[in-house]
């Protein structure tokens, strides 16, 4: 009896894995989630704290002909305050 129960459990596991494999193949052929193109987001490093931020959502400031990106107003203020010193 125990062998039969273990066999049924093994059969259920193997069947489920087989159908997951088939679903993945079908989804890949259709261009599902695994084949869907994802647009990349450019990340830049905040020069004050080192945090990586997306250029689309970052706070920016122009200095010396180049654009710098910051994660917060505080970092931008610290950057602008530190440029005049030294």
C-alpha cells in the first residue's frame, strides 16, 4: 500500500513538471514573458553619495559643461556647495 501511495505522489510530481515544461515552451513560442523585450533604463552614479539613479527620475545640475545626476535635493545641494570650496 505504501508503495502505491509513493508511486501516485511521484506520478503527480512528474506530470506537473512535464506540464510546466510544455507551458514554458508554448509561452516562449508565442512570445510570452520570457521572450518579451524589456526596455533598458540608463543608470548613473550620484557623485555625492554613490547611489545609482535612473536619468529619467534623477535630479540634475549642469556644471562645467556636463550634466550631473543626483538622487535627492540634499545631494545636489551638497555638490553645489562643495564646488566653490577647495
